[in-house]
């Protein structure tokens, strides 16, 4: 029964006041929907109950056992078990529930119904990810009393424990973003992403975070920036996978890629070589992945999407040549972003940068090497699969070269075999570093790059003219 006074307090001149028995109205609708379904599911319920049961038994055993003479050893052993349970539950079990975030919507044919609510693909993906992170935070809050108990038992630095728990939550947020992205991909790609998560060193990274420290460069804030960057890229890639073609997700992805390339360029001038060796791979990997994805994109010719760039005047028209979907604009993006990365690498290695210059030329040639094959079959659906297949040919050549260099004929005589295959030459240069082949392979990379650009010059000019016409408000021919 609701009294008159309570009903009066529930209403204001501006609208309803949150009564506290449900989610407030200002929360995003997708987040509310996913939280209701997620928290009420049996998987979350039993995970939460089993975690509490294990931690209660662990706490009782620790309290009883610490009265003996092996108190210090038992506390250390129980601490390892405690954090192992948290890593498995908070770091993997709950975030990996996102593997079905989009897949279940597609199986039930609910994705189109969700789009009818005028929610963009980005809001759908971010809402599902935020719901998983909220569940992680809920479980984390339930763990805090056990951290306090470990403090009262002695031998535990509660501040360090909270820092470890914070890094665990950050790692779980990135795992959840990876799981949501994997849920948008076919089954075989999900298996590959799980294998990457299992064998790609994430366990070692998470273990380093749990031990109470972030990356060495610039302190803990560097780890937070990297985690936010990779989570954003994964969520943006997930949104692009389910978005209609009229949404320009290439804009934000390529802007993030240019930002990463700019970081590498600046770091090459201001960082020591030891710090640059950490910054360059972390921020260079997104540039590489985004560049390959851009070359595999088909042109999208929506006049409304392109005409929006005309409002920015000359700068907007120039931006449309790089920030709209398509392999031709992707080639422009690769040129600018790759140039920034190359400048940073050459500046960091100065003055002994002959090996770096050769690696840069081979890497640029390797990225665009499959492009003529992609243009030869423009209607192919699985363009990324064809891209990987062409690169696999280079790996076969590298395997042949690896077998041949063990023969009595020596190493240097087989360098010419790698010249037409830039990825094989790059792997040979990284693994060998022989000064006799640096100049030859570097020049070979430039020659291959020039040949490929000459082959794609005419179709590239044609696509750029289409982009220019769309920006001007005229239909493409």
C-alpha cells in the first residue's frame, strides 16, 4: 500500500524520483536490459554462490591454520590460492560470458528488433560490454570483506592488495571487450580468438598486474591508457561488425590509428631506446591491424555519409580521402600512419638505423603485397581470408629458405629467393640481422612496394574520383 506522503515524494515537478527498487531511468536502456538478463541468469548466480562458498571455506581454513607454527608459510600459500580463484573467476569466467553477447541475438533474430529502437551499433555493443563490467564490479565488491580479513590475519599490505584487485578489474574489462568482439565473428574465428587469449601471453600479463604493478614505462597510468585503447578498439571493431553499411565506423578506427601512430612518432624523439622498445609494439600493433583491415575493406558509396565531410571545407574534403570506408582511402591512411611510425622508429635508432630502414621498407611492402590479388577478385566476401592466404605463401617461402640455409652453400647465397616476398625477407632479417643482406633486402622491399603501387595506381585513382564525387554531393558513376 502506498501512502499519500510517499506518493507525493515519488513525484516532482520535473518527473519521477528514483524509488530505488529498480534501475533508474537515466541509465542506457541496453545496459539495463543486459544487467537484468545477466544478473538473473543461472550462470551468474551459480558463479557468485560458488565463489562465495569457496572464499568462506578458504577464510575459515586460514583462520584455523594460522594458529599453528607455520603461520607465515600458510598465509603465503593461502594468498596464492586466494588470488588464483579471483583471477579465474573475475578475470576469465565472468568476462568470457560476453562470447554469447551478440551471437545469441543473431540466433534468436533479435538484433534487427533491437535496431528498430534506434539504438546504434556502438550503443548496443557498449551496453553489452558495460553490463559485463558491472557484473565484474559487483563480484569485486563482494570480495572486499575477504581482503579485510586477510589484513587482520597479518602479513598482508591491504593497499597493495587493492592495487592488485584494481589491475585485475582492468584486465577483466579488456577480456570482456575481446569476448564481445569475438561474439560478432563466425564460430571458427571465436575459437581462434580463444586460442590467442590462452596462448598469447595474456596469462603472463595478468599475472604481472596481479603481483602489484603496471608496465614499467611512466608508471601505472601507462597500463590504464593501453587497456582503454585496446578495449576501445575491440568495441569499435565489434560495432563495425554488426553495423549497417551506412554507418561510417572507419572514421573512428582510423582516427585511433593515427593517434597511435603519432604516439610512436613522438616517442621516437623523446623516449630512451629501452622505453621506445615498449611503446612502439604496444601502439604500433593497432596501426598494423587497422591498416590491414582498411586494405581489406570494400568501398561504401553512400552519398549522405560522404557529403557530411563537405561541411568541413577543404579540411573535410581531405579527411574524406582517408576516413571513409574502402581500400583506396585505406591506402592513404596506411601511407600517413605508416609514415609516422617509420619516422618514430628511425628517430629512435639514429644514427645506426640501416637495419631499421630495411625493416620499414619490407614491412610496408608486406602489408600491401596481397592488394593486387584482392583487387583481382573484387566481389569476394572473405577478403581477410584471401589476404592471409597470400601472406601464407610468403611464410612457405620463408620455411624453404630456413631449410636451405642449413646446407653447405651458406646463408647469403639464398637471399635472392626472398626478394619477391617481403614478409619472408622481413622474417629473415629479424631472425638473422646479417649485414650482408640488409641492404639487398631493404632495396628489394622498396622495389616490390613500387611495383605494387604501380599495379594499383589506376584503380586507386578511379576509387578516389568516386569518393570526391560523393563528397561533392554527386552520385558515383
